[in-house]
C-alpha cells in the first residue's frame, strides 16, 4: 500500500476507534463490548479491522479522560482546591471510597478478561447490561442530589462499578442504575458516575501508556484518535444527561438487548 494510502487508512481507523471509545465510554452500552463486537461485524461483512492495540487503547482513554474532566471541570476544580474547598474535600472522599471496590477487584481482572476473547460471552454480558438498565429505569424515581451522597452510597455505587470489570457490563450503566436505586436524581447519579469514573479511566489510560514507546510514540493518527475520542466523549455525556431527563435508560436497555442477542446468535 502506498505511504499516502497507508496514512489515510490509519487516520480513518483512528477516527473510527475514537468515535467508538468516546461514545460508548459514557453512553451506557459498554465500550468493551463494542471494541469486541464491531471488529467481528466488520470482518463478517468483509472489512478487515483489528481491535485497537494497548497503545491505541491508552491514547483513546486519555481522550475520554479529557472529555469528562472538561465537562465536569467545576467539580474537578473544587477537588483540586480541596484544602480550602469543603465541597471538594467531600467529593474527593466519596470518589476515593467509591474507587476502593475496583482496586480490590483488580487482581481478578486477568481472569474476567478471558471472557473478552469470546464474542458470545460479551453478548450475554451486554444483554445483562440491558436488563440492569431496565431495572435501573424502574428505580429512577428519586430526588437526592450529589450534596446528599454519603459514604455508604459511594461504597454501593463503587461496588457496582467493580462489576464493569466483566467485559460487556457497562460501567456508566451499572453505576447510574445503582445511583437510581439509592434514590438519586438520574442526572445526579450520572454526575457521580462520571466523577467516579475519572480514576478508572485515567488508570486504564496511563497504565498502558508505556506501550507507546514500542509503537513509535504519539503518531499523528493517534493524536487524531485522541481528539475524536475527546470530542465524541464530551458530546456523549451531554446526550446522556439530556436523555436521562427525557427518555430515560430504556432505549439504551433495548439497544443492549438487541445487540447482545445478535452477537450471541450471529457470532
């Protein structure tokens, strides 16, 4: 393939993965599931595309990290000023406590990652996400806000986040549903979900960043993918927050059930 064509193909691939990562990291449809199912679907229709490498995945995660920090910049700024900002100290405490279950579950990550090699397993987990979203919507009747969050709430939502170590379980989906179960307003449940996700997203990105040295560092294609992930991730957060107030989680639940079932039956 000529150098120009190879470069354009690399940019197109980066754009596609950036869109997938940015949208599915925050919409409750599981980014991991899509990183497994989309390549299989494309290969099925004759378009060869491998899943993103660890290096590419790291950069894309950094793009989504930029998105969530930018969207919730006021909350993040208050945490940065935690020494003089009581609200910032409180949010930092809650996020820290909520992150503990994931840290405890990390030793099991290598075991559950084996499920990612099976499209069928991912499909079943995506259907489980659909069921969780449906139940979460039934429980979306609360009016508590982030100021009402307590340590127990953070622990329970954090335990839900740990379930997302299983490929196909949506991190945002299970944490928002857990917040709904604790009687928080859906948009406030999402707010805490995304703030809670910052350490997890940062960890996923920076833990793999050293792989870039073996891949030639930050290539122009990777920069494009990161930018696309950041922009699409920012838009995904805005779309989800609006959807939560207008249509709820059920459309996402239906989507997960349909796509998960298709993955089980086709692949």
